[in-house]
């Protein structure tokens, strides 16, 4: 019965950690000057107009596939890293916030580089700068997600050490 409670706590912690990561990603994108400038030039009306223009020229199945691919990419960035860090942390009995924040942040930041599979952009180019800024935003996203998981479920993982003192007798 103790194992079922631990699984439910881990699932609840992931349910809280994933939206926290999504919020951190949104804030990071909005605070980055380049992304913010692009969103400011487009504006929300321009973004919706561009999407409707794009949707008019695409067959419905292609538009649906594009939305599904975008959702898959977001789920890969927001769900996979905290879930893997939680599984490893729970299995190994790790209780450190450095594990949950660091592992989740590192994995989240590395996922786009691993998915690219090709050579990185040339150093000093605009693409390299944009990629570095995106990696920092993703690192912070993963750290926030991992620390939220740790706050809810990670602190109580593994066996506790008995306290020494008057109550030890």
C-alpha cells in the first residue's frame, strides 16, 4: 500500500511540475528581447491572421498534422524531462533538489540539440546566439519543473536516517 501512495504522490507532483515548466517557458520566451520583439512586431492579431492565412492554403489534414507535431514537440520538452528525472530519482532514492532541478534542466536544455542531429551553427552567427538563448530558457524551464517536483514528492524519497539524540534510546 505504501508503494501505491508513493506512485500517486509522484503522479500528483508531475501534474504540478509540468504546468510550472510551461509557465516558465512562456515567461522565458516573453522576457527574451528577440522573441519579445518578434511577438511585438507580429502582435496577437497579426499572429492569428497569419495562422488563418496559413490554414486557408493548407489542406485540413496537413494543418492537423502541423498542430499535432507542435503539441508533440511541446510535450517532449515539458513532460519527458521531469518524468525521466522523477523515475530515476524515485528508483535510486535520491532526495537532492540538485538532482531533480539539475537533471530535469539539463535534459530539457539538451533535447533540441539531440533532436537536431546535425552540426551546430557556426560560432558567432545569429543562429548560434538564438540557439544559446533558447538553451538557457529551456534550462530554466527544466530547473523550475524539477524543483516543483522535488518540493511536492522528491523530498520524501528513500529511507530516512534515524536521528541521534534523546529520543534515540
